[in-house]
C-alpha cells in the first residue's frame, strides 16, 4: 500500500469528537478536489512543510520531540522554540526534546538568518503544537465519549470533567499526526500563557559554563583524525610547486591532499596537523596576482564600478517644495564577522554516504553545494548542524564544511575534523560588503522634509551556498566550479538596499539602488546586511536635517513618522534616556538618537546614546545606551534583551573600530592585532533595553534590528559632542581627532 | 611521556614538549572548556589557571608546566554541583554563543581568588585580554560581581559553620 494513513481532520474538527481515520491517496490526488479554490496556506514554515509530524512527534511513552529546521547560533532559538511548543502543547517546558537543523530529520527551513527564525519556525511550531493538541483532545473525546469543549489539557494529559485522564502518549496512534496543518489554529489566549513571555533560562547555557560538549569543536568521534588546510596566500593565487614528500614523513601525518589549488593535511593528533600545516605551507610556492582595489578610496572604487541601477521607491507631491537643501555621502568599509572560534567541521564518508557535522546556517542549501562539489546525489549527503562559535552571518562555516567533505572523501571511513586557523578565518571569510550612500534632502519653510533622495552602491549581501561555486574548496580544486553570478536579494527584504526605503513619510522621495556585480573582495551576508549602513546613513542624515531645521532630533523624527509602533519605541527610548528637547550633554559628551524598523517589516528599535569624546586624543567612549524594542509577541524577554544588548555592543565595535585591510594583492587584517575589536576598556557603564510586548501579534524577529540604530545613535552622539559630523565608517579616534582639529 | 597535573589529578601525557597546553587539554585529556580562538594569545578563549594565575593555554608549551597545577573550568564545578562562578554565569544568563565564556570565567576566577571584592574597574581591567564578539560584556561584568558575592557568602557560611562547632 502506497497511500499513507491520513486522518480526515476536517471531519474530526467538525464532527463533535468523532475521530475518523480514513485511507487516502498520496498528496497529488488528495489535493485535487481543492484545486479550483486554493486553500489558504498554514502560517510560517508550515506553508512549505505542512505535515504536523514533520514538526512534532509524540511517542507512546509520552516523549514529545519537536523538530525545527533552524539552528542555534547563540541567539537562544532553542529555548524560544521549546517555550512556544510547551505553551501550545500544554506540556512542561523541560519535558520536550528538541531536534534542530539536520537534513535527515528536520524540515528544510533554508537559512537561519535575517531575524526570521521566530517568524518562520516559531510560527510553524506554535501552530503545529496547537493543532496537535486539538487532535489529541479530539481523540480523547472519542474515547471518553465527552464533548471536546468539556476537556482540558494540563502537563501532557487530557482531563475530563469527571476527573478521568488520558496521557498524550496513550492517545496518539501511529499515523495520527501525519496530517497536513490547517490554515488556522486554535491558539491560546496570550493572557493565559504560562511559558511564553517568561524569562526561561537558556537550555544551552549550563553545558557552556561547565565544560560540557557544547560546540562542534568539542565533538570527538571514534578514531577521529585532525585536518588543516593550507589556503593560498591571496585570492586567485595558483599553486605552482609543492614538494609534499617531507611533510608526509612528519610524525602523525596520515595524508597530504593536493587537488589543484586545494591543499590539506591530515594527522592523528591536532597539534601534529598544525605542525604539518606549517611545513606544507612553507613547501608550497604560489603565483599571486594583484587585483584588489584601493582600500583607502572605497568611495571612488564603488561608485566607478559598473552597476545595475534601479529606482526602488518613488513618491512625488509637487505641492511640497524645498527651501534649504543639503547633501552628504556616507561610506562603510568591508567588515569582518570576526567569530571568536574559527570555523570547524567534521566529515565522514561511509559506504558512499557523506555525513558532515557543521555550524552552517543552512544545512539544506549547504548540502546541495557539497553534493555538487563531490558529484554525489544530494540524498547521499547528510548535513547535521552542531553549534559553533557565533557567526553573525555567512562566515567560514560553509567553507569549512566543504573543506572537511573534500578531505574526508580521500579517507573513506575516517571521521575527519577540520579546524580553520585564526588567520584563515580572518583572511578568507566572506566579508560584510563595503557600501556607499549619497543623500540629498530639502526642508520646506516650516522645517519639514519636502524632498528626499537616497542612493546606495553595494555588492550583493548574499553569496551563500546553494551552488558549490560559493565554497572555497570547490573554487580551489583542480576542476574548479566557478563562483555563481551574484544576485541582489529582492525587496521587501533587500540586500544592499535593505532599509534603503525610508520608513518616514516624505512628500517627495526617490531611492536608487546601484547593484555592483563585480566583487573584488570576497563578500556575503553579515548581520543586518545593507541595513547596517543604510540605517546609519538615514539616521545620521535625519540628525543633520534636524540641525538644519533647528529641531530636536527626537521631535523631528516623530514629526515625520506615522507608524504608531515606531512612535511608541521612539517615545519609550527617549523616556528611558530622559531625553529632553534642547538638553545639553555634560562637557565633552554628546547625546544621540536613532530609530529603524528592521527591513521595514521586522522588529522596531530605537536607541539613545551618550558618548564621551576625549578632545586630546579623539577617543570616543559609549557611556550609556538606552534602547526600546517592539518585536511583536515576546517569547523570552531576557533572550530578547540579550540580543539587543549584544547588537548595541557589536555594532558599536563595527562603528568605532572595524575595517578589513588589504594591499593590492592580499588581505592584511588577519588576526585581532590587525583587526581590533571592542575590548572591556570600552564597554559602556550601562545598557538598558525596554521591551514593548505585543501580546498575540506576530513574532517579528529581533536578532538584527539593533545594528543600524546603534551605529547612527553613536554617530549622532559624537556629532553632538564635537560639533563635527563623521560620515565614513569606522568612526575611529583618528578620524574624530582630525575632525576636531580641522 | 610528560606528567601534568590538571584539576588535581596527575596525567601522563604522550605529547611533544613544545605542544601548547591547549592541545594537551583538548586532545589528550578530552576536556572541552578551554577553547581554540586564535592560537596567538590575542583573544583569551583558551584561558585556564596555572598555580592560581590566568594563563593563555594556546601559547603555553607543555614543557613549562612540569610540577605546576593546571585548573580548567571543569575543575571548578559540575552541572550538578556548580562552582559559584558557574552559578553566577547561569543566573545572569551571561552568554550568547558562549564560546568565549569559559575563558572569561577562568580569568575572573583567578581574579576573585586573589581579590575577593574587586571593584568594577578592576574587573574590567582584568578581563581586558579576553574578547567577546556577541556583545555579552554587560552580563559578564554582572556575573563576575555576582560570583564575588556568592563566593563571599559561601566563605561566610563556612566560617559560621566552623565557629558553631
């Protein structure tokens, strides 16, 4: 029998408790009667993966397992998802098992990125859990001969008015949950939430603070060997000579792999692999070619490269005319994800099936890339997500996974652990793209913005795999796979143009996206993508305009903003900061404010900052930052606060210190000495995050909403402190000092 | 073979004397807490204690450790019986990805053993060598303050118990 057992759910729900199990033909036929009027899709990732048992399984012993295609990357998603499932299933939080991104076990939810995990997976699991609970109640109603509305659930048990109880595990029959989700679920009333909305401690933290095996770096498979790659010294370098004989004789060395420009060594012990890597690196002779642009003139570089130009927003109202016009250009350098732990992966080829344990953000697309590189069918490749160090976007994770797979193929049966070195992560990760924005705006006689012009120049913000050509190993092997042509990420999410369209209401506005296909420096997705620089630019320029209008920055923003939720976060942050119109900061200090709604469709965030500037040295110091955030229904308030605190500090580090450096041939920022980031001496005195909860409203996702506002709020505070406007990131002490002295 | 004392136990280690302590801990002794971050002594994620002092295990060769006492995060407490510093980091939820946290905790532990009541400035100064990329710094600082209070309370209660006998 090919047809699966499918519960006729409509009849269950309509039929007053009669559970009818019917046999149904496979999907294509089953769907046919509905073909004329396409049924509304269930929400979140249920739309693509509709079967309830893809998300939730209930075993006869009562064990409940929840499956998410998203991955824990330090953002706390495991805990939040588990809270959602526990709430809607009505089971104790700790009783649930959670399986995350694994090509053999979970739904394909693409990448864990874009602040989309709660919107996609959280919503899917919330609805799946509610529908599973309904099915269990319906089954209990049938068995107990009680109306469904008279049954209640509690701690994994259905309870009848007369006290009879049936545990979920006793109720579930083999295929009972193998049904497609309905478009609508009977979700709980947020007022009754017991687990959602609580600051439940993160499930992953205990192991992390007691030396448990918490990361892929801590995985030890039986007989596991250690590999290191020797990367070319620069982009496009060719290996012209490499005598591997001496390296092969080194203690512990199992194999040296040379495949075109791909060089690697495998040894029994980790430090043996490192020593062999050093020897192999010394033995390799490369032909390098200069091809990098001028690092100190990115403005000219980016604006002179060929671009595909599109007007992404236009609004005209001839009745509004400007009196005073200003223009400004802002730049952002290439910036590094800067993961503290360099990328790592373990791969093992057994019986022509490749398994890769990886901290990639996208096990399914990465599998497609690795399968293509190895010329294997995708079904023979399995990717399992294991947590790594925080990635903040597309760092070396996917490349390390491909490296490990290419190496493990040469040693069938053996588990091979590939660990990148610090200089490899810094030198080879795909950076956050450099960007240029050019703004021009006019104020009318009343000091309102009459016309707004915004242009942004940028590469793509995603070269994530899907194809093998996105991975270094595939690019470097003897029969290389070409880097796929870059594509802009379409709006409304956008890439280089993410948040380029202003959220404010201007009578005349035009936004142009100059998409630059040529990528002289390897780039891809970094937390917030183009929104970081676009919000930095828009919110800096708003302050420049407020100054021109003689208006208070907070008041000026509110005057141009209709969105009530946006207004609420602005008012909340201003209130928390005790922002007052015309208020002067203490000597050598400045106050700054900024706001954005991430992607103009995710979480709202406003940040007020106080920055101190040492006029002698130019050194800026963030003294305090007060944020307000509206992320819709809050699942874990402490998790949300943790994300925003982190966003502010990370963005502050990007904004004040960070730029990838290079000469005409190679990347020269290859460690923490040459790519300095925030250290404790620059940590502010206080960060405060005010959460505006919106019970029952959709999850908005908040991992990236703070990046842009934090940058602009700090820049505005520096301008307020010094009277000088800095428009080129990073706002280093030297640039500040030069501006003060100018 | 070299002998090495880690978390109160003697180990015979089959590694070259130039092997950095980090790889001995991770590879030979199968300990997880000390992390590889840079191998250059720049980030602090490999921090452990040697004779009570915070040391960067990625740049400390095995040959320098003969007769010394090495303590890793595993040696402070366990999941079931966490040390004050571990309790403090859990209670403050002082981690995002957490990769840097074990190193932070070891450096803070070394500080608190030497100076049980550090000021905020002293904690910041002490933690300067350790990098965190997630931006968990505010929570780390709170957790170290909390650990100091917990250790103080523990010391106090053991003194009280002692005098009652």
